[in-house]
C-alpha cells in the first residue's frame, strides 16, 4: 500500500488562468477570506494535454464526437461499402452515452444527411481501443443494421484504458463502457494570499482609421478581469488503485515506470492556458515537495495558509509550508517513507525531508517509486 503526494507553490504575475461564468478569474472563500482559485479540472486538463504527458503515448480522448471518430476508423480498417454503411447509420453509434432509461434501446432513426456531425448525449472519455471495438462491431455487421445493434449489445466493456483515464477516472452511464475509479485526487489550487480582483480596460485601434474615419477613436473597447496570486497546489496518487485500473491494460502498464517523471514534468512546466495570449503568465514553482507514504493517509497542508500571506509570497509561503509539515510530523504518525523538497529560493525546508537542488535529481530519486 502506498500513496504519493504532491505539494506545489507557484507565484503568478497578473493573469486570468481559469475563469468563471462571468469571465472573471475563479475565486473561493477559505478561512473567511476570498482567495484566487484554479479548479482541479483546469489543472488536470493542462497536465494531460501537455506535450510531456503526450510523449508517453497513452492518452485518452474526451469528446462527444464519438460517432465521427468511429466512422473515420471504419474508413481506415475496411472497404468503401462498410464506410458508407457506417456513415449512413451514425445515429446508432450516437446512442452511446444514453442509459436504457433514456431510450438507448429504442429504434434509431437513420441519418439522411451523410455529412451531419453527430454527437453522443454526454461528454465521454475513452481510449483508442474503445473506438476500435465499436468500429469492429460496425465491420462485423456486414451492412446489416440489425446485426450492428446486436454487435453493439455484445461489446465487452472491459477494454484497455490509457494512463490519463487510469489517473483521473471515468464515469459513464453506458453499459458498454466500464467506469474507472480515479487513482489521483487533485485539489482546487488556492492562493496563499487574499485575492484582489482587478480589471483591464483596453482599446483596439483600427489600422486604417486614419484613412477612412475623421475621428481617431478606437475600433473596439473592452475590459478583462485579472488577478495576481501565489497558489498552493495539492494532489495525491493512490498507486494501488492505479495498478488495479491498469490490470487489463498490459501495454499501458508497461509505461508505468515512466509515468511519475512525466507527471512531475507536466505539473512543473505546465500552466493553465486561460488568457495566456493576453498575459503570458508562465511561472515555475518556487516549491515542489513530493512524499512517498506507506499508510493511505492523504494530507493537504493548505491550513498553513489559513492566515493569508501579505508580502514576499514565494519565500514566506515556503516558510509557512515547512512549519506546517513539521507541526504535523511531530503530532501525527502519517506513514511517511520519504519526503523530497525542492526550493527554488532555498528559503526553508522541513526537518524530515531530503532537500535537493535540481528537479532532475528529484526525478532520479523518485524514478523507482512506481516500479
């Protein structure tokens, strides 16, 4: 039994990394004080979409356009007649994602528009093996719609999954897909400081206004909300659940020894993409702390920042985090096997921690944790 925990402090310049329904940066009240927030969904999306994670060659697809992907796959695997059959009966494939209560088993209407882009009723997370299985069902139907429906009913839902599905889980109301319990929990990142929301009033100038207009006014007016925060990020990985999730995915399981280093790189070098063209807020962590635990006792150290930091965010938050860790170590038995601490500013270090001076050294030490 083991857990791997990640604790990150990262200070961002003015930015709007993750916005709410009004277009403003997300916030949350913690300890009675409004903080900046980056949602866990936003962080996971940034990590799994990063080039370093994609380099593992085991990434799923989250989309409603499953029918389109299946038809494309049928075109690759079979002949023109089968492709035209799949194209004509995309609505049968679009039934994926519906439960029986929703009428999944009712007679599907045939699409008369071959170019119509069809979607499933829910956003689904699936692997290439899922697409292949449905494509093969279409091929095995041999041009018969009734056989196709029977082939789909007979699909085995236990199919290989990708690393990101094994990490972040999958919940689907369709019996042809297996639910996957997430092996990694990710907290919403919260700022260690009180958030001060600001607004940028901006204008865009028409390059030819001097030629076609008598006045010199702007061609466009707008405003954009932003803030500047130092965030505490926390995530925990259950290695046993991860291996259980991959028990039917031997090829993916072979990539497991490389996962932790790729995940570390993704967490360190990736920032959320919101409004980056306007703010270019690309920051590296000031603290990266990783813990290996024998006991499954996940612990976030967010309470270190119950009282907000008011100045010198990177250095002061590191000191506060180290003090919180020492306090918990002293009063609780948390099953810690090893803690590695990387501090960009060399400003603090917990007593029970191996302090290292480079991220590459950290990855060398942790490389065997998932083997």
